């Protein structure tokens, strides 16, 4: 069926009025064709006119509650017209194809297939009188084509809708996981930021009390700095409580956030859990990192080891820290099977890594390692970027 016919069919099916009008026009055309053939019809003309109307008018009733009954009635009238009339009008054939296509596209696909069978039987078993078998074969072939086209269009539309739903669900889940990971990062960075703010408050208070000859204005400013720092700490604790409530997590025991000095302990735990070889390789002059960058580095290694344990059990893992003048490159590689269809390269753990790396202004690359296995490479600035104002 050409694109022009599809567009016309969609335009007709889009409105009950247009559909009813189409049924009426087809009925008039069928009656006119029957009248022109009056001399060659082997039955009463009034009966022939009734069949002509019955094979066309139901095409205008498809959007009504009796659409199924109308479709069955139209098909029955078409078969009777072929058997008794020995011919089906052109308008009747068009109406039959239209309703079968509509039924396959929007109604019962099983019924649409079943309604083709009477024409097939007529074509195979019908008497060879006035070319009835030829008419039956042509009608059966066109009816089967209309049903097949309708079923195909319906399947494609359902697949598109299903894909759109799956993408929407995946995007929603992705956003939910990303928000949860951002909240977790904020909670973990709380102690780091709180330490710096506490130092600001302490240093301001110490300077005010220990600096001899300080003017009253200077002392007042240092006092304001201490008060502002303490107010910021209070607001941060309140924000941390909101984040914990939003994530549904209870308050946890406070302890220092981990850093790269705890990597050996982390690798020891990985060795005990998997029994596989796990190495730590450090190159370049070791530099002092911003606390947030150090925490991010530790969490990336931790998540990468967990990822390797889950997707490549028993695989050896190398953890490499390459210190460059302005960048720390963290590389975690295993000798497992590499990326597969289990979602290893698109899982929530890697999403968390990306969120952490983005939070400190770094870059993350994950994928197959040269020679086999899975590779995680994070390039992190030695000092965290300034916050955007």
C-alpha cells in the first residue's frame, strides 16, 4: 500500500464524520455500479442493491460501538456477493480492504486474520462460473495484504511506544540515581567543608584575642568573621539533616572521611574477599591533594573494585596512581572479560563515579582495556576548582 493511500486512510479514520461520509459515498458508487450491471446480474436487482449497500455502508461505522459486528457483516455480505452475484463491486472491495486494515491496525488482529479466510476458501473452492474464482483470488490476495500491512504498522507503532516508555523509565531512574549520588557526595563532603569553616572560626577568634594593639574596628570584623563561620556551620548541619531525611537514611556515626592513605586497607579487603591479586602502583612525586579530590579518588577506587568483584570475580586488579604536575590520574584495570551485556559500562556505580568526578572538575573514561579486561581512568585536578558563584 503506497504512502498516498496510507495518508488517505489515516485522514478518513481520523474523524467519525469523514468515515461515515466515506461509507455513504462507497454505497452510492456500489449502487451505481450494480445498476450499470443490471443486465448481467443473475439475481433480483433489489437484492443486488441490498448487497451493494451491505458491502459498503458498514465501512462508515468503524468508530461506533458496533464496529466488530459491522466488520463481520460487511465481510459476510462480500462473500455472499461473490457467491451469488459472482462479482464484488469495486466500491465493495475498497470498503472491505478499508475495514480489514482498520481492524488489523486498531481492532482485533485475530479477527482481521479470520475474516480473510472466507475469501481464501472462496478462491480455492468456489465454482469457476463467470470468473468467480478469479475474483475470489484477487479479493483474497488484496485482503491478506491489507491485514498484513495493518498488523505490521500496529506492531511498529507498539514498538515505538514501548521504546519511548522504556527510555522515559530509564531517564527517570537515571535522574533518581544521580540525585541520590549527589546527595551522598554532599553528605560525605560535609565533614571536609565543616573542617575548613571551623578553622576559619578558630583562626579569626585567635587573631582577635592574640593580636596586640588591634583597633576596635578590626576586632569587630574578626568577631563578625567568627560569627559568620559558626552560622555557616549551623546551616550546613541543617542541610545535612535535610539530605539524610530526603535519602531516607538514619544518622550515622561520625568518623573522618577516608582518603588515599587508606587505600592499602581497601586493597587488603579486596584481596580477602576475592582471593585474587590486587596491586597498588604509584608513580610521580606524591602531592598533597585537596580533601575533596582525595575523597573522590578513594571512592572511585572503591567503586571500581566493587565493580570488578561483581562482574569479573577472580580477576586480578591493578590500581595505579600517576601524579602529574597539576593532575592525578587514577587507573583501575582488571583482566576479566571486559564490557558485556550485563550493563557493566552503564551501571549505577559508574554513574556515581561520573557524578563524583564532575563535582571536582575532573574527567572520567571507562571501557575495554587494551589487551582485554575493563579499564577505569579518572583524571582529577590536584586542587578542586573554585565554586561557581
